[in-house]
RNA sequence: GGAGAGAUGGCCGAGUGGUCGAAGGCGCACGCCUGGAAAGUGUGUAAACUCCAAAAGGGUUUCGUGGGUUCGAAUCCCACUCUCUCCGCCA
C-alpha cells in the first residue's frame, strides 16, 4: 500500500541567506501546490491509528503532534473558506461597477466601490491569518518523518537492524595491514598530499590507485546500464529548489558545501540532481519505470565525525559514487526495490567481497525513507563492517516535495514513487578490496575488474 | 564583466485596464468519415486549494517571482530571478 508523504513546501528557510537572496522562495501561498499536503492530512485524519503505529516503529510518539496539525488544519480550512467567499463577493461587485458606470448609475457605483473597499480590508486580515495558520500547519508537519513500511523492524539503533542475507567469504589473513598502510606501501593513495592541497578527507589517488578508481566507475556504470539504467551526467552543483526536492534542504543544510556567491550547493550524492530531473513533472503511466544511473563525485562536510570512523577511506569529504535512481508507479515500487537490492548484490558478488545485507530498523533509517537496505562489506584488516550501499524506497515522500506526479486512469494526478541506491560507493569498496586481497605478492584484483584495470595485481 | 531583448497553457503564439483561464495554430484524446489508413471534419484538452457524504456542480488562486497603483491588472509602476543576443574573457 502506498502512503502519501508528509511534507510539502515549508516556510523554513536556511538560516544564513545572502542579503541578495532574502526573498523566501519556499513560502507557500495558500493557492499553490497544497494538494499534496492535503493528501497527507487526509491520511493523518482518516488513518490516525495506522500512522501512529507506523511512527512508533521509529520510536516516535506522534499523537500530540498530529492532533496539533489537525487542529491547525481545521482553522486553516475555515479561514480559506471565509477568504474565498470574501474574494468572490469582491469579484462580483467589481464587475458590476463596470456595468453601472456604463449605465450612468453613478451613485450605485459609488456605493459598490465602498463595499469593495470594506471587503478588501477584511480580505487583507483574513489573508494574513491564513498565512499564519498555514505556517503553523507546515512547521508542524515537517517534523514528521516518512512513514516506515510494514517491513521495517522496530528499533532504535543499528544493533536492531536485521541481517537479511550474507555472502562471500572472509579471507584468513596474517599480519593484515589496514588500507591506509597499504595505500602508502604501494603509493596509490596519498592522504597527506590531499591535506596539503585542500584538507583532511580529500585524498589524492595515484598510479594504479587512480586507475583503480576509473576502473571501478566504468565497471559499475556498465553493470548498471546492462541492467537497464540509462546513464546521465548531471551537474555537480544544484540550486536550492533541487536541494529541497530530495530533502537535503532546509534541515540538512550543514551537510552540504555551499557556494555562497551563486547560492549553489555541491551535491552530497548524485541522487539530488538525478532525482530532480523529474521535479515539477507530470508523467503518464506508460512512462514508467524510469531507471537512471550516474557517476559523480560527492561532497560532504561530515561535520561532527571523528575517530576511527574517519581513518583512511572510511569517511571522506569528497568521494566517488555511482548511483542508481528509479521512478515507479506506487504499486511497483517495492518490487523495484527488491530488484535494486538483487542488482547491487550481484555486483558485490562479482567483486568477491564478503558482504551482508541489512534491513534497517526504524530508528536507523533516514528521515525520508520508507524502507532501506544497507550493504556492508567486511574489512578484514580493520575487522569491521563498512557500509558501501544504501538502497531505499522513499515512496511518495520525495515525490511530494518534487511535485513529481503521473496521471492515473481517471486523469487525476497522483504522486509517483522514487527509489535510489548506491551502485556503488567507491572508497570503502576500495578499502575492502585492498585489505581483503592483500598477499605477499601484492594486492590481487578480482577477475571481473581486470578488464577495466588492465592489471591483475597492485605491487 | 559591459550593452540590449525577452519571460503567456504540453509546444508555438496573440493579447496595453473590465466581456481573458486567456484568440489562433500545433500536439494530444475521443467521435464521424474510410475496407483499413492518410486527408477532412466535430467535440474536448492546465494545475492547485476549497464547498458538497460522493458524483455532478459551485467558489478561490495561478499569464517568471514578490510587491504596488486601481472598484477592477496578463495588460500600468517598482524590485528581484531567469533566458536569449552581441561584445569582452576563457577550458
């Protein structure tokens, strides 16, 4: 079943806005694009118990907040009706004035003018109240995350995630080096040089290390296009509207690099530009499914990260990733999610890496996701699992923000479903490849990758 | 960076204060015509909010965005954004 998303255009703006761009682009006037919020409110209203139950999976007691939202919305509707009636009378009266003037009925026209003046005064007040009430509805509504699908296990932390599949074999290594040592030993990744050029988290790949990057990108893209994904090369910077569409703005502003002078954001993932290709679009059912793949560098500020999590390639400010994105009819989105998981799994298998697939619990899932599968590969030298892919169904949560719709058989517009996943993210794949495949003779390159690297060992 | 032009429905394009949600064309949908098709022809063809149990129907809003003038704005005024052309710079 398909649950409409919960967030529409909000009144919240990023805190720091260049003076030049002060104007609030996200302000929702009462007359525009409100339908999706209403859809959601309808569900909040009619399926309150169900919604509460779903959100409880995320450890969220939303009873109070939903009551508040519905209350605000009642007030909003009442005001809307009043205002509409007011404006209707204004319109009729104004039209009459024209006729009266022509007929020379000056006095009556004068009276009508006074009437409209009074109505106008009232409308102004109503409009203001309506705007305030809408803001209350929105400000409260944006606090609600997407509803977890029924498959999502309850839980608070990653400890509650469920392993749904495992594969590959963990190699038995003696005196295994972590990848940052291997990188130095074979001179393939220079972290210090990156610090000199830019700062921590911006490594420089060299020689076979650089070639390995290029090989992996090509390998991933080829596997994806073979599976029916169309390759796209999107911009690496996006505007505010795109950031809002996929849910990075306004809340996660601090995670993105901001190019102040032009008010652009460096993409944290290809998901942002690629998904936004279909922002403000109304599709036909026959257009589905739409499957896109893109390689892009990704830029993340990762403020607040520290310790062993950020060592070496484990967490970077700039890294390469190949993404897959799908746009689906609601009834097909979960089958598509499964297919995406199977697809990513086949690639990990080709790389001969030990992996496991996790179904994320409510507490560990992102704000926007309805169901997420994480892929982790085992890093033999670090003796830990590294997340290399996250495959999610957002149902209509993003589509709502994007205003991505399709026309159903009754010609009504409905929200589409969006999905995406990494296929795959490079750095931790590289880390695992280096660590798991280290031998006294060098680092072995998996068979599937050799046509792309042109070498079978890094020594 | 300098100078100029522009922004109207899926697309093209008309429209300088009321009869404009917006002519005309293209496209699309359905019908007629046809053995079938083309041509021809007829009808229809935006989104969102709201009222109504629902349908039907009604109301409101939207002509880049925001504000202003006016009883009344696509049309007049102001600001902003974006696009295009020319010049400059340049991978």
